[in-house]
C-alpha cells in the first residue's frame, strides 16, 4: 500500500485522478486465461486518454466465471504488469464473506492499492446482513482501503442505500463508494449523506460533472469502473481525455460539451443495456476486441454476443469516427 493503515480516505482524495477504467479478461480458444493477452489489455487500457488507473474484476471482467486459482492469478498478472506505475483497485466480491476477505488479503499482499467489495449478489439479503458482511471483511483485511458498491441495476439485486453506507463509516478501511445508480437524485443523496467522510465516485461523466458543480468541496477527482474510455473515444478523438482535462482546469462549459458527446455515443452502446438493468458483457467484450483489446470468447453461462447487436454497435462506432470501415 502507498499509505499507512487508517489513511486510505485521505489518500484516495489526494491521489486518485481521471478514470480508473475497467479491464477485459481474455480467454484463449480452449477457454483458459490468456495471460499475455491480459498483459496487453493492461497496457492498452492504461494508454487510453484520461485513464490513470484500473478497476479490476468488475462485471466487464467475468470474475464470477473464474476459479479461485484463476482469480488469484489474474490479480497477480495485472499487478505485475502495472508494477506500481498506476493505482489499481481489485474487486474481491463473492457471496461468501470469508472468500471475499481472502481475495482482499491476496490483493493486498501482491500490492493492490485498494479493494472493492459489492454487497453479496446472491441469497436472502437485508440491511443488517449486508452490514455484518462488510464488517466481517473489514476486520480481516488489515489497513487496505475498501470501496463499497451501490447500484440500482437489477443484475445485482441489492441497493446499498445512503443510510446503509453511513452505518459502515465506523469501518476505517471504508474509503469510498462507487455509486452507479443511474439516478441523479440518488447520487446526490449519497453525496450529501456520506460524501464529507468518504469519496462518492461514479463511472459516469454526467454525474461526475454534477458532483464537481454541486459539491465542489467533497466531490472526488476521479471516476471509477468506467468502460466509456474504451468505447467512446480514440487517439484521434480523445473525448474522455478531453473531458478529464476540462474538469481538471475547472472549465465546466467545455467539460459539459465533451460529456454530451460521450453520452451521445454511450447511449447507443452500453447505456441501452444499462437501462434494461444489466451489462451485456458479450457485446461489450466483442466491441473491445474491435477496438484493440485481446478478448476471445465469453465463458459458458455468460450471454454471448448477438451478431445483429454487434453490427448495430459497429455502425455507431463508425458514425462517430471510432472504428474504420
């Protein structure tokens, strides 16, 4: 870790900037983890305009299809490749609190900067049960900073509400919450309830911009878990990089213009699936392959890419000059 135990909250606010983007997990033709492809994806993602770090083991990465050995190895390969040159958040989510804690312990041992844990994504859940889940994990992971996850997407099935996050504030490892509610009022409620104590970060430019304008004393300087830097820009059209640069220099008029362009692209790509409550990993992964990432097939059980849907996405990418003919 780059900070002492108990200092994660201050470190997050002072250090993290730009996008902490998602990463895609490549598999070879046999379905095994493609380690060289993964190293390529780490380097390619960190080279994208505006990207300053990685968020690993998000939904985009098919973490739930991996064996324990694969999850451990994936983390090791990513951290070895980054080699301390950028901050890395490792997702350690599992319905088992003991397994989530073990994933977090492993990530910390191999040099992760932070870990992220969602509420358990299966089984009967309640506010008290989810609080116990986070408390169990926090007491077993040492001083590494912990990021919670709050979403209203139906694929997770549990909304970690502002009051529930507030109940976790006594856990000193808790340093941030990723708010992906797709509801500006809920984002604002989270910011107002806990944003003075921990960073309330989002993956979406429009919410990040709102936070900078409405809550300049508490909105963090980074976005986390975003796939838009992969799909909504290119070297010739660095929309996401330009957005981050405009926010950094406090030019909010320019930032809003860049955000509108990004949203116009994303609305026809990822956001149409988010509006239906889920990440279409098969389609997103196929698009990432078209844009230079190593991908391979999705694992069995993950909805595969429909050729017609991919063709529609390719047309959008071409319309915005992000994909050649």
